[in-house]
C-alpha cells in the first residue's frame, strides 16, 4: 500500500477508510507533481485493496489546495513538451476510476486545479467560508482536469458556463446551494463529517454494490476521453503565450490583466473542424 511522502500523508483508519492529506501548508498545498503521483498511486492501490472501502482526500493547514504552484512567476504556464504534457494531472488514475467512493473534504481554499480535481470525486464536503474558484481563464489558459465534462454534470450547463467563463471566486456556502458540494460546514467540522460519511458507507453498504453503482453514475456520453483530448490540445495552443504569462503576472501584482491575444488572430482554427 502507498506510503506517505513529504507532500502527501497516507493514513489508514478503521473501518477501511484511507485518508490522503495534501501536506504542503507553507504553500497552501499548491499542487505539485509529487502530490499528483502520490494521490493517483493511493487511488490505484485502494482500488485493488479489499480492506479499503472509502478514500477521503483533504488538505493540511487552512487550505485544501491553492492551485498551481506560481513559484516560477509568469513562467508557471510555459510552453510544455507536447509528447509528455497532460491537461489532467490525475490522468494516471482518476478518482472516478477507483471502485471505492472518493470523498473530498475541502477544508479550506480550493482554486484552479485545487478545485477541478475535486470535481472528479464522488462527494464533496466543504468549509462554509472556503474561497473556491475555477480561475484558469483569468490566468490565460483554460480549465483543466476534465472540468468541461465534470462540472456540467454537477451543476448543470448554465451554472457551469457562468463559473468556467467568468473564472470568478465563490464560497463554500454557494457550492452547497448549487449542488456542487453535498454540505457546507464550519472548517473544523469538514473532515469529521467526511469521516463519518465514509464510516457509514464502509459499514452499511456492500462493496461490490457500491462499486458498480459508482461506475454507472459516471457513465456518460460523449465521455471523458474526447473532452480530455480537446482540453490537452487547447492547453498546447495556449500555454507559453503572452496571455499565459500575463495572467499569472497580473495576479501576482494584484492588478487587472492586459490581454494581448485576440479571437480573430489567435484562434485555434482546427477546433472549428471538430
């Protein structure tokens, strides 16, 4: 079974609950490749370990995950290597692929990838005052981790359109009101509630029944593969551009961004042929 790393803590709790804790509180758990690898490995291992019935993922400190690591400044979204780039850091094994329910205990701020990854989980319990946002369009790139597929499933097309195209921030109470989260609670009650829910599932439901029910719930057309390919190709079009640099720089300087790209001049024309 997966061991803890410096960035991710892995803990086993009776009766069959695996707790994954993002553990970079000094960066508000800004997402890293180490976190991605540890989380997906934990999910894959839980999928084949009959002693694990439920996975709970949470964050240490006052944030769940503040999103991309901006320690590189405006180069955070530099041009990627086409052969190895993925727009979904959980592509090695998604939460929806795990046959065990995955509960996101969003104990604090969840922004960018910190929010979109939770959309792949089965249930979300969120802190009432947590600051949440799918802000990538305000950084010169675009929402990732299959968000164009997962978010409309949760809140409907209209609300998903508003949240994705504005990139605006919202609160945990909003998430619960819209159905994006099952419950919004005081921050210190989020993990205990998630653990209580996990315990209920682990003790009161049948493993195979829950596994196949979860699989049915995630079935959809056109399906995630097509969206994933589109998100990947569009990231390759946007990353490394002046707007990808400007979005991060403006955020760091706490000013309004000054965009340079235009739909008439910089549009990915291949998208019109899909």
